């Protein structure tokens, strides 16, 4: 036993958990280095709350990973406890057995990941296997549990996670992604059943799945990471730390209430944010970045915020998370935003339409290449190319007042995967009367003339405009709310950054900062087409 335990808990070089491929961009294995940064943050906060006590030397602390995949969190916690409890429990076999049976618990997200996690923690895919370093378990699961769960269908969707029945109502034996932790209304009762006793966890930590494909209907994706956070909070832990996409800070479908509760609750003591996903998770790439937070039950106040902007890490700063309705990620932007807001001008959000401005989806196909009687011009994207075709005006039922006006079309989506400096938005289009567009665009209007439309378009090309948009645009999508911090102007001139800097008193060092974040937009790239 002692030989097995020694082998299992010593340093591993190379570490196999750095080599395994991710399940998908939404079920990402956490690199050991990243997991250990989270555990370091936890240990510092625990010491601050407990008279400099070492959390890893406390034999009573219980840890739960409710969404374990590779088992990296449980493995690294076990390794730290093994070292921290050496004096209190000198005998290695007894110490390891205590840690694994009394302190470290997990819930697998799939059958395969539960086996992988047990192999990482117990050195055996079954806790009762002959190679297992824990010798007191009566079941193969040990304290890393998994059993296939089912969705609860209501009107074609799961009432717990929003998964569409048409995609995930599968035959037995196929993975349903009905994660047990979030598919219950009584999580304390459920965990008591799983682990055979009333469980009170001091620390909950993990990296949950991020979204369910098709969860919002159609081809959309429904975020579920916040459901793991909310369920974990229902367990009343002392500390909660999770890796989640950073889009919750400023956007995300259905995130408004979650964001409000998290930002105004004042329990987040630490927030570490990566604008570029691959900086934190090499080989993984999606829009908006990723980060982790530490929620502290006893904390009430400002948060220590650390931002990795692209590949550059900014100094940690003490921030108020509830200063605005969303969180401004770069501390340097706050003073500029506040100065602009003191002018009290109307918002571009009042001039920009909602999603799908004319009721025509991206895949709308009822059009012809040439004009016909009763038709209007239709702006859309076909196989990545901007084209103008023609559709019947009689079929337009939404925002009819915009059809026969001058307007500016703003691309609804533009992704750069955390690139710095960024364009933020794709080029806009001046659209004349008798024109509409698909869901590919939002509409700014109505405008009184071509000159007014050209003036607004010049504004959208400025770094100043796109900088203010960037503060709220955390994913590729730019909806109406994304423009709410951009002030309207008078549409009677060509706007330039120099004119806007002068109007809003943007100092030279602030100009340099804006221009380091936003790259110029090429005016000769055919964006008037």
C-alpha cells in the first residue's frame, strides 16, 4: 500500500493530464497548472479568514467537484492534503485513506470521465480495484460518483437545463448530457443519497460544461455553466470556485439575473479573467475568453480583479463589481466611460434596432436576384459574401417604418477570438430607402438623408465608437444593448477620432490606450456595398 500511495502522490513528469484531448470546446479539461492557481487563491483566502490557518492541514475540510472530468482538482487537492496532514496523520496509508474517504468527493459528468477521474485520484478506474490506493470503499465508485441521469421534458425542452428534446431524447446507452448535479430541485437530499449521509461541503470547485447545443431552440446554444454555480450555492459552501466563460460579465443569453446576483452579492473576493481563451487553456478557442472566481461566504466588499488582456497580464486591482449593470473588464476604461456618461447624451441603443430587425432570419430564402414589381432591396450574407438581392415588400411586417428611410446596417456578429488590438465590429453599410436586411444585421435609423446616414457611418468607423462598443461586447454578437454606452451625435458631419477626443476631453494617454486596443478600420474595403 505504501509503495502504491507513494507512487500515486509523488510529482508526475510528464503529467498525463496535460496531454489528453478536450471533449469539446464546452467540456474542457482543466490544465493542472490552471487548477493549482485556483487552489492557491483558495488557500490564501482560507488563511485570511482563519487566522493564517493552512487549509491543507485541516482533516475536517470537505471538498466537492460536482462536474469532474479528468479529476485534476480532486487529484491536486489530495496531493496537497497528503503533504499538509503529514504531522497530524503520520502513517501514509492511513492518511491517504482518510483523505480519499472523508474529504474528497466528485460527481462525474459522463461514464468515461468518472473512470478517468478515479484513475487520476485512486490510481484505479474502480475504487475497489486491486491497484486502488484507497482500501476502505465498499463500491466501485468510491467518492467519485456517476450514474446516467435523464432530462425532464416539458414542451419539448428539459425544464432543468433547456436541452431540446429533439436532440437529446436518446436511446438507452447513448450519452444524454443530463448532468446529475443540475437535474434536481433538492440537491442536498440528492447528495445525501449519493454519498450516503448528510453532506456539508466547505469547498466546491470545478470546471462545468459550458452550454447545451440547440438549447435555446433552433441552432442556438443555451448556456448551462451558471446552473452549476447556482446549484453549488444552494449547498451553502464556505467557498465556491469555478471556471466559467467570461461572457457572463457582460452578455450571454439568459445571463441577466445571474450576472446581477453575482455582481451585486459582493461575495466574490477574487476574479481572474482571460480575454483570450487559449492563454489559459492552450489549444481551446472560443469567443469571449474564460476566467475563474472565488466566492467567499464571509466576504462583503470589493473584489481583487486580475485581467489577462490578450497575452498581457495586467496588475491586480481592487474593483467594485456592481459599479455598472455589466462589468467593465479593463480598469483603464472606467474613467473614460464615466467622462462620456457625464454628458448625459441620448444613447445609440435608442437608435439601433433589436435582433432580426425586419423579421427575416439569416437563412431567409424568398428572394430574387433582380428587382421586380413591389420588391425592395434585401441585404444579406451568402456563403460569407455580402450580397444585395430583392424580396417582396408586402412580406415585411416588422419595423415597417424603417423600410422607406435611410439607415445604416450594423453587422450583428463579428468575432476575433480575443485579438488585441481589435476591430470589434465589421464594416457598416449605408442602406437607402426601399431596402431591408436579414438577421445578419441590426439597423440604425431612421435617418433623414444620405448625408445623415454617411455621418453615422463615419462615426461607427471611429476607434472611439468601437471602443465604447467593446466595453459591452464580450462575444462575437453585438445586440442593441451593446450600443447603450455609445452616445448619439448630430448627423451633419464626418466624425473623426480627433473631433471626438476633443469633445469628450480624452487626454493623450487615454488616446494612446484606446488606440492600443482598437485598430483603425480600412475605409477602402467596400463596406458601402
